[in-house]
């Protein structure tokens, strides 16, 4: 019961007491009137007490509600602040990631742009070099009149292409080497894996081509074309008749015929496309400076792949030997481990149960000596030290003795 209820009850009691004294003093009120008076007083006081209690409860409720509202508002503000901090941290993380991504994209674009520019520069430089080479080749046709000069110039052109392709004389190819089993002497012999070789001759049918260029009439040009194609077919027959193709002797099943001038090679295509197909049927591959570089690249890649495969086979063979040795090693380690386990078990038996059994027998002998009154033998200092060392109790001895 709270203070307000006690106060209302006290007022009601006082009012009842006052009414009872008044009735006793005057004697004017009968019992019904007195009861009505008491009821009125009680209802009045109770109503006033209820009103006061309701007002007080309302004030307390409002105060409690205000306190709870402030508490929840503070908690909400703290939560909003924490959530704002988390959102801010998340935005910072996202911003950092976006910055890193932008930097990576910019770096990648820059690197790619530099690579494209470098590739374009290299391509342009290569194109200029090839154009200059073609122009120089065209000018040299005016100088190369004698067959010997043409042959030397063609060999020099082939050596330049070999050098660009990464071929080294004495390593990937030989020059002007006499065949062992024949009378042929190819201009170049490429050394392939498994002691295989590929021969190449340099042929330059230029005389008829120059007459074609200098011809003033169509009949003269037709005769020059006929003579040029006849010379080209003759060069093909020369290659096929010199034992350059001998698979049984270690060569590949074809031979290369190098025409060291793009204009002359193109003129062959223009004048008689079937000539190249006929050469292929005779297992002769005709090459211009550009196509020879492509063929040499394929040969170089094939050689590298072969060496890589051979090295891989060697590695796999070594790994197979290592696997065998590893198996032997594991077996030996297993045998040593089992031997050590057996030795350890025997040592544990000797140092444990066997030693304790002997100690008990020695104790019995010692008791017999003491009971007989015999003196103990005096041992040297070194033996006493060993006995004292043996008397030291090792961890686990008591448990082992109990189990024994």
C-alpha cells in the first residue's frame, strides 16, 4: 500500500470518528442517517484519493515515459551514429577499392597502349626494312649479270635470312658441304634432330627475266618468258638429280630451292602457277626471301619442340629412377625403424621388469647377509658412486614396480 492510500484511509477514519462523536453528542441522527453520512464521507474521500492516485500515477507514467523516451532516443542516436560510422567505413573501403581498380585499369591501359605502340613501331620498322630490302634487291638485279655473281649474292641473301631467323652456322646448318654418299654439294644443309638433314640450293634464273624486262615487243617478251620458265624447270631438275632427297641416307623427303628475289619469285607465280605445284610433286619446295623466313621459323620451332620433348623424356626418366630409389629408401627406413622399435622394446624389458626382478633377489640376499650378521664388503669410491647413481629413482619406476 502506497502513501496516498494510507493518507486516504486515515482521512476516512478521522471523518468517521467525527461523525460518530457528533451523533453521540446531539442525538439528532438516527442509524440510517448516520450510515448515509458515513457512506457519503467514505465515497467522497475514496473519490478524492482515487483522483489523487490517478493524478500521481499519470505524473509517474509521464515521467517514466519521458525517461524511457530519452533512453530510447539516446540508444537510437547511438545506433544511428554506429550505423553511420559503419556506412562511412564501408564507403571508404569501396572508395579505396574503386581507386585501386581505376589505377589498375589506367596502368593496364597505359601498358597495353605502350605495347601496341611498340608493336606498331616494330611492325613499321620491319615493313620499312623489308621494303628497303626489296628495293635493294630490285636494284641489284641490274648488277647481277654473271651467274657466279648471282650465286654469291643469293648465298649472301640466304645467310642474312638465316641470321635473322636465329640460325648459327655449325650448330643449326652447314654451308657448301660435300655429301658423303654422293657427288652433290648443297649450298646449305640444315641439321635436324635424330641426325636428319634438310638440303637447300640457291638458284637465281635471272638472265631470261632481265631480257623480259628489256624486251620492247610482245613476241620478245613471250620468248623471254618461255626461256625463263625453261630455266626455272631446269633448276628444279638439277636439284632433284643431285641426291639431295635420300630418306634412307638421313635426309627429309623434300628439298628447298631458294629464289633470292621476290620479283623473280612473283614472276614465276604470274607466268606459270602450275610450275610450283609441279615442283612440289617432285618434292621440291620453292622459297622466296619472305617464305624462306617462314619455313625456317617452322623448322626452328620444330627443333625446339623436339629438344623440349627430349628433355621432358629425360626428366621423366630421372623421376622414374628417383621413384625407385625413394621406394628403396622408404623400405630401408622402415627396416631401421622396426629394428629400433625391437631394440627399444628389449631395452625397456631389461631396464624395467628384468632389473626390478634382479633388485628383489639382491634385496633378499642382502637380508640374508644382515640376518647372518655378516659385514658388507667395502667397495672402492668409483663403485660406490655407481651404486649411488643406480639407487636414484627414475620417473615411473614405482608404477612399473606396482604393475610387475
